[in-house]
C-alpha cells in the first residue's frame, strides 16, 4: 500500500471516529436536556403540586367544619362573619383544586371520582344554607352532619394525591437513574474510544517516526551518494581536463608541423601523404572534441558565452570552411538569405558555428549528387527577439520514420553496422540539439528516403550595437539574396569568394615571451613567430617566465596553462601583481585544455585572450593583433624600442 492509500485510509477512520464521537455527544446532550426537563417538572410539582392543593383544600374543609361545629354547639348568637369567611376560603380552595391542571394527575383515581361528586352535592346544600339571612342554626346543624359525612372522602382524596405524587416522583427518579446510567455508559464508551484512538494515534506516530527515521537514513545515504557522485564527477572532470591537455598537446605539434611541412616544396605523392595524415589527425581531433563536449553537457559545465556577433561574417566563415568540402565531392554548396539580417546580435559564435558546421557537414557527407543549401529565413516572435531559421537542405539518401525517431540519440548512426559506408561517432546531432536548446531554440528535421533531408535550426537572437573595436562591416560575398550562389569549381575559386579583409599590420620585431613545457610545441610556436618576424624568448615553466618578465620588458606573452613547477595561471597572476609597465603586458593563453570553465578561469587570472590548441598561424596572428590593438601597442613602436 502506497503513502496516498495509507493517508486516505487514515482520514477515513478519522472521519468515522469523529462522526461516532459527534453522535455520542448528541445523545448525551439529548439525555441532559431530558434530565433537566424532568428536574424542572419535579421542582414544579414540589412548588405547586396536587398534594399541596389537596392538603389546603382538606385544611380549609376542616377549619370550616370546625367553625360550623362551634357555632352550632355554642349557645347564643352566631359568628356569621367568621363562618362566612371560612366558607369562602373553603370554596376558593375547592375552585383551585378543580381548575388547576395539576389535578389531572388524580382525576383517574377512584377516590377523586367518589369524593368530587359528594363535595359538589354538599357545596350545593351549603350555598343555600349560607345564603340565608340571618343564618339558621338548625340548618347549620344539618349542614354540619353533611360535612362530617364528607370528611372520610376528603381524607381519602388527600391520601390518593399523596400516593400519586409519590408514584410520580418515584417514576421520575427511576427515569433519571436510567438516564444517568446511560450517560455513564456513553461516557465510558467515549473514554474507551478515546483510549483506542489515542493508542491508534500513538501507533501511527510511532510508524511515522520510523518512516521519518528511514527517510532521514535514506536522505543521508542519498547525500553521501551525491557527495560521492560529485567527487567522482570532479575526478572525471579533472581526468578529462588532463587527458584533453595530454592528447591535444601532441596534436598541436603534429598538426602544426604537418602544416609547416605542407608549405615546403613536396612531390605529388608527399603532398598526398601529408593531406591524408592531416585529415586523419583532424578526424581524431573532432572525435576528441565531441567526447569532451558530451562530458561537459553531462556534468552541467557546458555554458554559453554570448558576445556581439556579426551574422554576415559568421555565414562567410561557414561558407569558407564548407565550400572546399563540397568541391572535393563535386557538389554544389550555397547560402541563401531570405531575411533581413540584423547587423549585430548577442550569441555564442563558437557554438553557433559548431551547430551549423555539424549540420552542413552531415548533409555533405550523406549527399553524393546534387548539392546542399543553407537558407536563412525569418521567423516572427512575440518576445521582442529576432527569430531566424537556418535550413540545411540536401539531396542525399534521406531517412525513414524509424531513423528519424532515433536520430538525436547518442551514438546512433544512420548507417550503423559493421559494413557501414559513412563514418562518424553518432554524437554530433545530440550535441547540436542540446546546444540549440541551451540557446532557446531547437532543431527539427524532415526527410524522404532517396530524396534528401531538411534540418531546420530555430534560434532567437537579441540585437545589439556593434562593439567599440569592431572591424568594418563584412561584405556579403558568401551568400546571395534571394538567388543561391553555387560553390566554385575548385579551391582557388573558393578562396576568391571569401570575404575581403584588410591585411593585419606587420608584427615584426615584437619581443614575445613564450612559456611552454612541450618541446615540439615550443619548436612549432617558434617557427610561427619567426614567420611573423617576432623575436621569441622561451621558458619551460611558469616560474622561469616570471623571472624572465622581471629581467626585461616584453611586448607580448604566450602562456601555456599546464606546466611543471608553476602553472600558467599562477604565473599570469604573478606578472599582473608586478610593479611597472610589465604588469600591463598582453598575455595570450595557448592551451590544450578545452574544458568549459578553462576560459573563465584564464580570464579571471588576468589574461587578455584565450587560444586553444592546435594553433594555426592565422589564428595566432589575429589574437596577437587584437590584444596589441586593445593595449594600444603598435608593432612599429615595439620595433623602435628594439
């Protein structure tokens, strides 16, 4: 029996018990009222009872008879006044006896039925005698004889009244005694019921206490389990952070060196080998990023970092990255804008591009003929935000209802099985859907087997002004309005379609301090800085970087996070606490730690920018230029100081 059934049963018993007590109390109240009325009647009988009436009637009867006898026997004149007074009193008592309702108690008695007619007869005779003027003693003597004969009936009537009242009082006493016994019985029953109820309540309280104790024990166990889970999650997060760093660090060196090797003179076979190796390395890096994203989502550490984003520039980036993939498969890729794009919106550009890259890449992967189109349309909203929908439409293999129902499940793959044609981990769509929901939107899909699919990303955007250090507006070259522009026929054409931007000012002669413990990464970063014309000073840990910053002035610091002796964040805080201009030197973190809170921790320590490994020369150059511009440091000024 569950808790709800127990509560209903308890409430039912409580209602029944309350009803029984209410009925018992009502019966007790009725008995008390009845007893009160009986007592009142008994009091009324004592105050104005038939006994008193008959007694007074008998007394006045005897007084009149005595006065009448005295006047008849005594010689001389009659005492008419006294005789008349006594007769009037006698008549008044007779009238009270006849007219009082109390007389009903004895009207059924034989004594009453015998006495009253005789009294009426004698009174009729007395009225005649007492009406004579003057009174005749002879007639009075005759009347005395009648009264003497009536005395026996009057005495019998008095005895009958006394007997009737005694019987009535005895009956009332018995009734009150019976009612008193009933009250005692009901009181005992109530007491017993209350004792049973008290026992039941005590038993229920005991059970509730046991349940409460069991709940407290369960809560304690759950709390302990929660603490253990949190500890395990912290250990898992630390493990993932360590593994992220340890795996991405060699990736940085490997991809960097392959990029450098690719820029050297190579034979056709060597160029093909490098391209294959880079493709495999990038695939492994994507796999690692997906696993880290899933872990961050599971632990609740995945957060969004909204900042002003120029949507047109973002779409150009999507076009620049996806066009080469389409050209490689001889597919058409175009972006069509059917909505008025706001100039700047608040969004997490990295996560938005991650979703679009994933949807477009999947569309290209499952399409062998035709092409893929990314269409941007407006969706009206009532909350004041700008609603946009990004439709990724392909002419690929399509999906049936069974596949669509499981599409966003983790590790699910459309062509699962040992002989599957397409690769992938089955994580991208789940991550994309979760990110879309975190942004306040969602991803919907429509598909027809053999005809293709349409993935629609619905997102709300809040418009915002351009940031103070924003670049000039990006020209819309990667997409058209409203007619789509097909992807160029080769990679060179793709590069030509990329947005035209001003070349960054030269960074030559900048003095750069590099704190990096991995020898391959030091070598790679050194080559990149050398290509940019910078002068690099290398340190193997944060302590050496602090000491170098104390010895001489640098224009820029590139800081790794995970290093022996002193980590990069501690070294950054130490440099920021120094006196003089060195405390304001721009510091850029180059790290393989991509866990969601790594950037926040770095910014809190005082760094100016955050660049994840593997690092590309364009990415590093842009970050350096941005930090130097924000700090008001010109490359030419640094060269003059050198």
